[in-house]
């Protein structure tokens, strides 16, 4: 059997490949006392003294490499910072592994590096190690691993939802994926849409630093909000009920999604988080989020229940199932 | 200006790209109290309590992906483990970022993952985080970042050579690079040669655990022993004199190098270390190395001097300069 685009698009096809061929062959996937690869959370951890080192990696093959709102450099920093952030960790340092095609314009690389530098300054992280190769690729590829630090036992998991929790999403969804699609050749939509790509560590830390607990958290990238909610529900062995009219989504994303037949719930975001919090804390957390520039459109979109499994959405015509998508409908989105 | 093969081959052309376009654009490259990117050592460090987290990354684009003695999976583990090892760290955990071409045979991926698993078991490390993408690449690319731990202030640097030190190389050089070259289509040499790719952490720890200090250390990958020695000499602001007749090199590598006009000193190794140690410790360290299966051909090859800068080699016809190569003569070697 051969690899197809769907094997790299998030969703069920990719999950099968990862579980069978990748995880299925690895015996050492966890450091004692830490969170391991088999958890398939946004990052793993290594206990050290009274702290845990939080470790994650993302490969970036986004096409095109420059798009409204960002570029492959910005996404390389933010994607990794955000995976550390949704674990409740303070991101500290990143590595960059760059693969360049022969003939790549060094001015483009210069522009990408400047963008990486800006994103690092926004996130307060350093690039402390790197590697560069030249190979037969059609465009630059950047893989960024990241290290964060969290107090022992304080990592936020994607499996920690509790019955009665409230689900909050930190802003308008679907902007990154649709921006990428529209910036490809052949799409001539007139649009002001731009990617939401941004480091969310400041936003998340504003909630944690105020003393609130977050029971579960993810950044809805490949596969979108639909994928993240399903993963949180499945891993927590609970159900989620969301309300269509409460999901923050711009008119533009709604219109483009409808025109193209793409459900924005399944489209990647690169500057959003979805969190499950205690009902009693939810209004205060929403206040903190909406006071932050990256959270101004944050909304409570639903709640956690033991009455059903999976994700249901209340719409004007009744409840519908929100399935785990087979994959992000837009390939090479990050 | 555009990227050429030489920009990814180690050596002077690549150093210029890294210093100007990559380092030149980054403002945050170091965590206070740690070793930063600007040191261009084999890894960087992050202080945490009485330890330092040692962090490194390598991208692997080796062609062909299966070769005598190993494959891209084995090299992905060993390359990263070895960068941590030559910093004197205990390698603990790795990340894997895999980029697959559409149409890639999943059975090949399965074989690569099995090889990764074996190498992890040999090195005693775990793969704790990963990412998979499908993109327009001609073959699988694996980027592996790694975390090791070392006691505060105990990291071994490549800049720490002292006058009077003795230079030891842990075994026969040039085997990896020439194996890669011969396993490419069009080379019909009859040869038993195979890559030396192996994790050297056990070998290095056997010296450190015996209580010996290593003043400087590197693993001579892209650019070979010539590149590593020049880097150690330049960063330590000293010179190295090596003796041609003492450099461990198999007859086969010697013959193939001569036939192809390639100097084995400039060719990549993937299971060797070169270290600079006190003269008084050198014979005991050599004994420890040669007692280890990966160090049985270890040799003292020269010494550190303040009488000249750079690297000189004593040959039967007198001394010659061993320059930093412009790049590894064999592209896509790791």
C-alpha cells in the first residue's frame, strides 16, 4: 500500500498510519513518569527534578510558503510554540531543521528567517540549535522541535475533560486553512482573509497565571475544531455538545466555506486554542481571554456531557453528529 | 543568489550561509547560562536546576535510503544521539518529524520504523514525540531532534582543546560516505564496505564514567575528520598536528578513495568520535576505547600545539595543510 495525501492531513486515515506503522513498531516511547508518544497528545514530557521538560515537533511543508498573514517561517515557530502552550508549558527553546531545494533563492530564505525571528520575539523563545540540508524537494521544508517547562504533574492533557465542563474556543475558526487555499493559484476570490497564525503562549498563560485550571486543551490545527473536539471527547471518554450559533466564525469564512463546500469546522487554525474548563470558572476565563488581543472573539461554544459519546452540534434544524474528519480538506496546510 | 548542493554539504560554503543568512537574522539564540546556537557546537544547552538540558537536531535526506550497514531510520537515531554524546550528555529522548512523498510504499516505512526501533534500543533512548507530513519530496525525509541531560557545567565543547592535548579518533574513518557513494546507481565497485552508522553514547560514556575528562569532542560527519579537526582547532585558537600513518583507515577505504580521487579525511562518518584529551590520560583512554566494540580501531593520531594554527599532517614527504573542505565530496550523505 502506498502513501496518499490523506496520510498527512490529520484525521482518521492519518491516525491509522501513525498507530499501525509508526507507533506499532516502536518499543521505547515514554520516559518513566512522563507523558509518552502513545498518548498522541500535543507534546510529551520528561520528568527532571520538580519540573517536566515538555517536548514536541512539527514538520512544515505549507504551500505556498508565503501567504496572507504569515509564511512558513512564522508557522514553524507558532506551530511548535502552540503545541507546548496547550500542554500548559512555558515554551523556552526551539530547534530548526531546514531542507532547501537546489536553486532556492537565498533572498527568500532571508525573508523567512526574518519572519522566524519576529515570531520568536513575540513568543519569547530562542532558536538554540539547527541543521540545514539541500535535497530534492520542491520547496523549503522546516521542521521545528520545541522544549517547554512545566511544574511536575501540571501538564494540561487533551484527555482531562470532566463532566459538566464548558468548552471555550479562543476566536474565529477556519481562517488559516481557507487563506492557504485561496492563496493557491487558480483561486481568484476577492478576499481580505488572512491566516490567524500566532503564538498562543501569552494567551494561555494569562488564564493559568490568574490561577484557573484548564482540564483539557488543544490547538485545532490539521483537521480543525472537529478533529480536536473529537479527540478530546474520545480520550476523555465523554461527549461534547456544541451550539452552531455560538461558534465564532467570520462572515467571510462562512461565505467562502459555503461557496467551496468546505466545512470550516474541519479546517486548520494556527492561532487558536480550544479548552475544557469548570463551569464555575468559565465566565471569568472568558473575560481574561477576550481581554487579550488574540482572544477577543473567544466564545463559550458548548459543554461536556456523559449523555452521549463523540461530538454533537445543536443547529436550527436539530442535533447533528460532528465526525472526526477523514483529513483536513486542504492539503499541505502547515 | 541561489542555493547549491554545496550549501548543504558541511564545509566553508555552508558555514557562510549559516552565519550570514540564518544566524545573521536571529536575535534570540541562547538561553541565559546555556550554550547557544551562535556557538555552532554539536548541541546547545538549557540550564535547569543542577542539570543542563542538551538539545540538538539533524535533518536526514540520505540517498539511497537503504544502504549497506544501515538506512535513513538508523542514521536518524544515531546522528542525533551522537551529537548529544559528543557534548558529554546522556541521550534520553528523540522526536521524529517525517516527510513522505505521495506514493511511498508503506512497507518501506515499516522497515525504516523497525530500524529506528533497533537503533533506539541500542542507544537506550525513546522516541517520545513525532509528526508526519505528506509533501512533494522525491523520497522520505526524517528530521530528528534530541534531548540529553548533563550535569551543570559539564558539557564537553568543541572549543575546549588545550595545548599539549592528544587527539584520538575512535576508529576507521571514511566508511559511511564512501558506502553511500558506492550504493548509488552507476557505481559498480565490488566491495564489502559498509557504513559505520552506530550510536556512540556507550563508547563516550565508558570514558567519562571512568572519571576521565575530555577537553573537546566532535563526531566527524559531513566534511569528515578534516572538517571536525579544523573546527576544533579554530574554536580553541590552537593548532593540530596529525600523523598520516597513524590515522585509522581500512585498506578498502584507502583504495576506493584513491580510485575515485576522494580524500577519506573529508568524507562523512556516522559512528566515530574525535576527542582531545590530556596527554597523561591518553593511553588509558585509548585502552578503554579499544576495549569497546565500537572503538577497537581507536588510535592516537596527533596532538595539539600553539606552534601553528589550523591542521597540519605529517606525511612521508613532509607536512601538508589539512584544509577545511569546501563541503563533503559526496552530497546527501546523511
